[in-house]
C-alpha cells in the first residue's frame, strides 16, 4: 500500500494515524534491508523500530514531496545502520538465512528458480564492501530506483551506477570461477 497525498500531508504534521500507514508500507522493506546487512533477526527488528522512532522525530523537517519519502526512509535507515556499526561490530552470520525473508514481489532474488542459487548470490554479495553491498541490496532486494539509492546513501548517481556495474561484474566473475571449478 502506497501512501496517498493526504496521508503524506498528515505525516508531515505528525498525526498518529498517518504513522500507522507509514509502518504498514515500510516495515517489511526496512526489516529486510537490515537483516540482509547482518543476518540477525533481533537486531534487524531493533533497527527497524529505531528507524521508525527517528522518522517520528524527523519527518516534519523532510524536504520534498511524497516522491522523496522512500529515499528519506532509507536514508534514515542508513543512519541507524551506521550508528550500530560505530557502536559495536559483531560477527557476520551467513546471508543464506535471509532467503526465507525475501518477499514474493518480482525481483532478481525471487526470479531465481532455485533457493540454493539465491543463497549463493546473497553469500557472494555478503562478501562485498559495505557500500557496494548496500547499493545492491537496495536495488535488487528492495527494488529502489537509482535516484532513491543515491539519495538514501548520500552518493552521487554516477557512483551508484558504478557500484551496481562493479557488483554485477564481480558476481559474474565469482560464478564463472565456481562454474569452472565444477
């Protein structure tokens, strides 16, 4: 469910009913974003809740209209993510555990016929640098536009495109090498 203009206007004025609609729209995508980053269910729940708490405080000051909301939400999520990284670093859990959390919207992960392939792709992406990993997760798991990713991660559009291109190239190379080994 996407927010209508009236609900968006209510969000900007801090009306509680509008926040319910915001949570309904973004709870799943935010949880997946956090879970795919560190593969810890409980931390992903905490970060999702913390993101919504930050949004309650910051939405009134949001610049732009309804079309900028998704980018604003993920930019807020990125700030929550960075705060966690600064506070404590924990050991990574295999990305393969995220397979059951991917929703059934058409995306590269869902279109993969075999769950094992999805697990292999997520494991490979999990090895990438954080900035490339975040770009790929937002693009292919959350299906954000390039502009939304650029705004969410405070990156130039060209950098986002470059990260996607390099990430795809690295994935191709990883799987070509694995195929050659088989």
